[in-house]
C-alpha cells in the first residue's frame, strides 16, 4: 500500500549548486540559499537536477552537496535528490547516500547518451525501486535525455509501490493533460510541472505543483502563483503570471549561451548576495555586460537588496 506524500505537493525549487570553482562547493552560499528559499515559503528543495548542473558535477561533490543540504535543512522542508546519471551503479550510490542522510525522495531521469526504449526504462526503474525505500519521482525531460516517458510507461511504473509521481519538463501540455486525466483520482501519484511559465495552468488543471528554476531568486512569486491557482483566484493568477513571463523574457534571454537560463538564475543570486555564480566546467558565468543587464532586470522587478 503506497504512502500518500502530501508533504511533497506545492513548490519544490530545483536548487542551483553554489560553487567556488568547478570542483568546490560554496558552503556559505548553500546555507544562505537554503535560508532564502525557506523564508520564501517554498515547500521543498530538489538538488542535483538540471538547474543544479548535476551532469557536470563529480560524484564526490554530489555526495558533499547531499550531506550539506540535508544536514543544514535539518528536516525543515523535504529534500529531493536527483539521479541524473547513466550508470546504474552511480544511481544506487546516490540513492543510498540520500537515504542515509535523510532525504525525502529521489528524482530519476532516464539514462542518457545511449538510446533506450520504453521496456528498458521500465526494467531500469523497477530495479532501482527494489534497491531503495525512498519515494521515486520520474523526470521527463526529453530535450536533454532524448527519452520521452510514454503514458503507458508511466501507468505501468506508477504501480510500483515507491514510484509516487512525475515531473514533466517537456512543455507538452497535451501530454500533461493526459497524465492529469489518467491520475486524477489517484492520490498516490503526484504531478509537477517543470517550465514555470506553465505553473499556473498546470495547477488550475489539477496538477500538484511545480519545480520552477526562478524560485531560486524569487521564491515568493511561485508560492503565490501556486496558492492563487489552488484557490482558483484567476485575477491573482493573471497578475503573477505577468511577472513570470517578464522574468522569462528578460533574465532568461540574456546572452547567447546554451545554459543561459541557469546562468541568469545564478547571476541573479550573485547580484542579490546569496551565493557565488560560478558554473561547472566547461561553462562560465556571465560577463560583466551581461551581469549589468541582469541587474537592470532585477531592479525592474524590485528584487535588489
């Protein structure tokens, strides 16, 4: 019998990984960021995800981040740990570390580099689920993994006792609507949206929350959107949605880089004095002219300290 994970609903921020350099954590930055997010009312943290640059981090650094975040959070809000690796052995190692240090659950992206099919993913997730007692959230992000969790695959995996939900970052709202209809009466399976521009719509349709990258530097905005959408307060939803689109069309459009969204989020945090904006190799932080542009956008949003 599945346990209903009510404490995992709402806004779970995909936390950036504060770095001093590509191999060293900005430990004070981690603490300031966690305090900032908790004071902003978020319902949980998701570390070692896409926004956290997980694929570019070594295993030793990932272990240190899990230890630091779980220890400093100290149960104040749930912590989810991302499994964004192609090695099953490394997935198990991360899952064990997360479980031993008190994480609340795991977020599992499909193995990438080599293509996999739906049956292989079902076997992969089933085997992982047999090796951990933590709840598992499926992570659908086909733009990066080149794999799409088909509806029937999700239905099959949802029958596993500790597979409790899915984060959809595909941006395909028709697909998301199908999932909502399929699991509408299943309280044991939760759905989160990845793209923050779709957060309000997804909650209004019956989704359980969102995992917005912008929550790193503006957590109050996304908690307000979630609350307004949950209450079906369309006037407030429209008001907050305008700000969401403003962020998406400004801070996330600075520069011409493959990771410009993550760079923009980290730059905003650095300007606000929360944590370092160093990126994992081979990527680099914004140049001065780009930082100046982000500062102007933050000023327009009234987010400067």
